[in-house]
């Protein structure tokens, strides 16, 4: 697995990492809970067919401390919009998972021309009192891997400190990503995204891990019922909340077949 090209863009005065790899039409990826501290097999599968562009969200790995100046949900939406523009993703296909899925949905709703085709994997942003999601910020650290992935070892491998990494900075960066996500989705992950889903006209593929322990499967039906444009829902077998980590080949194949 070769390393991607690394670019740095300025976002609100903070250096922000943008990964690029592959050839062909651009495909933007917004990462899920915890961000992406390293390039993954899922991204490599996509890069075999498309030019994959992965901008880091503020505060997530590669996003420095950019979350520290974002005080409202609107701030986050504007920052994400600026980030996608800086990464050259205007009008491109866009896929997002979990945290990134919610922000990808917001981009397609509020700036319709900015997204050609959309893929959402278990996006945050909804809350149903009768079927509440699991709050990942309220869990003991040893429970989190099994909540985010069907195979807990997959999450542990993603977050394991690589050889040569700064042993002080690495854990700080991972903790910062959890803090940044909390700033977007406090409280209870509810941004009332359902109010804006009908504004999405881009053809949308909704993916859901069969073993998602964070967001109930019922949320997939609610989201699909609110989308304003053509859409399809697919369940990924043997996958948890971050389905792209558990089943990189299946999720990549689904995305590539959808975006053409």
C-alpha cells in the first residue's frame, strides 16, 4: 500500500492536511468518527479507479487545532465548505461516513451544485427518543472499539501508534479528534439534519453496517424517506458503524458502482 500525496491548505489560520491518490475524476472522502490517522485499504481500493481526495476535518488527525475556533454548527458547515473548495472538490462526487457523512449531507443540502453524486455511510445528525443512538462520548475507552467496528481489532489497528510517530503527540491527536466530534454534535449527536435532507437532490447512496452498534438501523429508513432526490439503501454484511473499516472492499465496490 503506497502512501498518498500530501498537501497542506490553510483553514481559518490552521494548516490542514489533504491526501490525494489515484487517477480519474475526483472523489472526495470525509472520514468518520475518530478521523483517519493513517491511509487505509478502503481508500486504496477507491484510488484504483478514481482520484481520491481526503481533506482532514478541523481538529481531526491532520486538521491541527482548527476546531478550536468553530463555535457553532454553522461555523462547522462553513469550514467544511471552505475545506472542500480548497481541496478542489467543487462539483465532485462526495462520500462521507459517520461524522463525515453528516457533513457531506449538509454540503449537498445547502450547496446543491457542489456535489455531483453523494454516498452517506451511517451519518450522524438525527435523534429519535424512542430509538436513541449509542452515545460514543459516554463510553469507557475499552468499549469504543467494539461499538465502532464489528471487529474491535480493526479500530485498534487504525489507532495504534505507528513506528516513528511522536509518542507524545500521537495520543493527543487522537483525543483531539473525539473532542472535535463532540463540538459538532453536542448534545446527543442531534443537529436536526432531518430538516435539510429534503433539500438534497444529488443521487444518494445510503450505506449501513449490518452490525452498527452506534446508530439504529431504523435511522436508515428515516433518512431514506426524507431525501429529496433519487436514492438507494444498501446494508453491508459483517460491518459495524464504520463499515468502510470492517469491509473495505464491499464499501468501495458499492461506492464505485454508484458514482460510475
